């Protein structure tokens, strides 16, 4: 396969995975250099495999995989690992979800805002909370060191759904108990829900 064809395939795969994306989002997905990606992107738009669209609030054009179905609703629930590819493009996360996120593992403890190993929590189609987690395997406990809800979320619903997801994580990791520390605005509701 020729390099140009390979880049086109990778950009199409990125478009399918991302849903809607800027050119930079598409290129970053597989680390394609902008200078090499632009001709491939233009070719995909010209042949109709990608559709250029405008997104309200975005300063740059966006691209959509041709024939993509836009769901009426999204029913999702997941704890997102800090190193998941979804969290890799911080600019995209802020643009899509108004969710400012930084991995605080590398931040000195007194300067951390949310914690050491913080998992964003996806509910339906938005990132609605974040929890600092630690699996204490010796004690058999999944520790929620802090729990924070995003502005405008329904704390009771978010805590209830987050408790279910934490239960799934505990079953997967092995701890028999979930302990919620009082740190964070979502912690009281989460403690009740667990």
C-alpha cells in the first residue's frame, strides 16, 4: 500500500472513531504530520468519504465520516483511565465537553487540584465527574480518595451511576469493598450511593 493511501485509511478510521473532528483531531489520532495529512484529507473530502461541516462555537471546520448516523440519545457510563486515548487530546476534550483535565501524577501533592490518579466519569454523552481512585488490594478496598462533580450536573443521579460503575471496577480489580473519603463536592452523595 502506498503511503498516501495508508494515510487516507488512517484518517478515515480516525473519523469513524471520533465522530466529528477538526483536521488536527484527525491527524493527531494516528500522529500524522499536518503537511502529510492535508492532501489526504482534501482527497477524502473531494471523493465524498468525509463531509466538511460547521460546528457552532468551533473556529475551525470539522469533518464527519460520510453516512454517519447521529444518535437521538447516548446512554453510556464509564470511568475513563487518565491515559485512555480519549483523554490524550486535551484541547478536544475541552472543546467538546468544556472539561479541563490534566494528569496530576506529575504535580507535587500540595499543588494537585483533584488528586493523584483521577478518572473522568462519562455519563450519557458528557464528562460529568472525576474521581481519584486507589485499589488497596492488601486491604481489599477500592478507595475513592476524592470525588468531584462538574458544574451543572445532577449530583444524586451522577453519584448513583458512578457508584454502579465503581462496583464494576471493584469486581474487575478484586476489592470487596468501596470506601469513599470526604474530599470533593460529590463525595457526600457518592458515599450514600455506595
